[in-house]
C-alpha cells in the first residue's frame, strides 16, 4: 500500500512538474520557432509547431537595419548607467541606515520605501514635468534618473537587510585600529556584501532593460529609443504585424540579460538567500 502511494505521489509530482515546465518554456519555444518561419507560415489558420522551410531572413533583416543596433546601445547605456548609479546610491543609503544611529533614521527609511506603494504610472505623471523643467526629456540622463528613482527604494532595502547582519564587532575593531568610515565601507564591508551588490545591480538592470512605459514616454526621438519601444514601434502596427521579425528581435534583445544572469547567478542567489558572515 505504501509503495502504491509512493508511486502515485511520484506520478503526481512529475505530472505537475511537466505541466509547469510546459507553461514556462512553451512560449520560449514558440518564439524561437516563429523567428525562423517565413511569413507565409506565420499567418496561417492552423500553424505548425516546426517550420516546413526554416529561414534566417528575419535575423539577417534584423542586423541589416541600423536601428536595432542603436536601440541595443541605448538600452545598454540607460540600463547599465541606471543599475550602476542605483548600486552606488543604495550602498551609501543602506549602510547609513544599518550601521549609524541618528535622529530621523527610521522615518527617512520608511519614507523612501513608501515610494514602492504608488503605481509606476502615478510616479511617471509627477516625474515627467520635473524632467521637462530640467530639460532632460529625450536624453539618456533623464531616463537613467527615472530608473534610479524606481529601483533605489527596493535596492536600498535589499542592501540594508544584508548590511544589518554584518557583525558590528568587525566595524568597531576597524575603528579602534584607526580606520576611517569610508575605508571600512569600501575595504571591509563591501567585499562581504558582494553578492548583495550583484543582486541589486542585476535587479536594476533587468528592470530597466525590460521597461516599456518610461522609455516610451520619456524618449520620443527615434535615434534615442531603447529596445522596448523599438520592438513595439518597428514590428507591431495597425495595418501589418511582422511577428517573425518581432520574435527574432526579442530573442536577440534578451541575450544581454540572459548572458549576464548566467555569469552572475551564483552571486545573485547568494544575495537573496545567504548571510554576509563567513567563517
């Protein structure tokens, strides 16, 4: 009886696992298959899973157009710049909240975290006139500032949760030896917090790379568009949709995030799960 229950439990587990895997990976498989289908196989009443005549024309057309290269470069500038500045600002803010005691520390931290309570569209409504007044619309800097504003509260909280677990005795010993606060932060604390820094950087970069709302609103010049608006405006239209080209462009535009996560996933997982104290 016990063996029968075990067999049924395994069957139920693997059935659920396969169902979940199909839910996660079938859209990716369909995207890859569609990217190598000719147009006459995409727009059919009963589409096939595998292409009858595979073609790489969607990829060759993609790289023959200069706008895709420009959009990738613009996304790297804005997403990379936003992620880098978010890590720097969140590091100093989180370390201040975690290791210093001053009046108004907790209310200031809660005020920063409360920004996550508001919808992003509401923040965009208030951010747009500020950037317009500063002359930062249609600029990389303006979009970078928008990304910092959105990612800084959560990034600060993630680093705060990491810094607060670092033993104060290590910092006190360094102070007793005459080390300054910046030296302690840069030479002692940050090496211990490297997984958390990578986590915040990856989180900020991926969010900015996949952004559509802010980049579509704050950037209207074609030469400054990032990947998200570029895919929407170049391949999706009222009269005709180039689904094969859109799928090929989606795969190519996803590669920087996939490659970055593949190399840094060890630090990313440690930053989410592990403590900062090493024996």
